[in-house]
């Protein structure tokens, strides 16, 4: 583990400069609707978000990309990039993932020498691919020889860690409540990781309608702290 641990910590750091602090992915709509107003309601939202969207989108994309890297099936990765983008109906969510993916690809290129990531960047520049952070994360994790199960779990955690920080700002909550939420959600992330390991491409794209609708409605809010 020592060979990749510090690189994994860096990759999962919520301060990684990819712009995650600018996106709530529908949470802000729930806040303005006064459905998420405190630690308890935020905890309930996080659990639904993990099981109702993250598992079947970013989490499963991370797993499938990692498996494709092991098998050197690059065409499958490019297909996943298309699928995870077009299956997202909310414009702001698509654009948010595009911006974060583009920044993560560039950062990965500056930190590591990964031929597949260079090819992915070329495809994004040529508008042959969109660029997505979950796919980029899996490519980098495979390069760092992070075990697949660890890569999936750490990516889930990094997504939720960013959302918790944004919820602390947006609701708002105290920093201690944010840390309690991160502690309490750990069991659900482990459960999600185990679920993802048993999923296939046929399970890709299942989402909670309420969360997806909140992501679509976000661009019509009168006041917005976040870009999505």
C-alpha cells in the first residue's frame, strides 16, 4: 500500500483543483425548497444521492473503466464517456462534469505520464469525447496500481466529501456537523462499493427521479451559490 497511499490521498483531497467546490449537483435546489435544512435532512439526502445516483453513474463508471484498463479495451472507455454524459438530462450537471473532467485530465497529465490519459485528452480536444472525472479518476488509479475496490471506494468518498463541504456552506452547517456526516456516511459508502462490484454495464444510468429533477430545476433558481 505504501507505494500508492500518498498519491491516493492527494487524488482524493477535496482541495484538488478541479472545481468540485462550485457544484452541488441538485443539493442547492433541495436547500432552497427547505427540504434540506439541517444535519439530519442533509444526511438523508446524502444517503439517497449515494444509492440513487452515485452508485449507478460515477461509481459504476469508475469500476467499468478500471476493468477496461486492465483488459486494454480503450473503445469501451470511450463508449462509457458517451454513455455517462448523454444519460444525464440536466444541462448543468453535464457541463459541471465536463469542466471537472477537463481540469482533472489536465492535472493528471501534469502529474503523471499516462498514455491512455493523453489519448483521452486528445479525444476531448477533438470533441470525440466529453471528459468525465470518474473515468479520469479510474485511469489514474489504474496507473498508480491502486486496487480496483480501493479505487471505487475512494472515488465515492471524494465525491461525498466535496458535497459535504458544499452543504456545510450552503445550508449552512457547522464544520463539526460536516465531519460527523462524513463519519456516519462511511457505512453507506462501503455498502455502495460492495453493490457496485456486483453490477454490470446493464445497470448503468439508474438514477433517482427527484435528484435528477432537482438538477434540472437548479438553473431556474433566482439565487444560486453553486453552478449546478
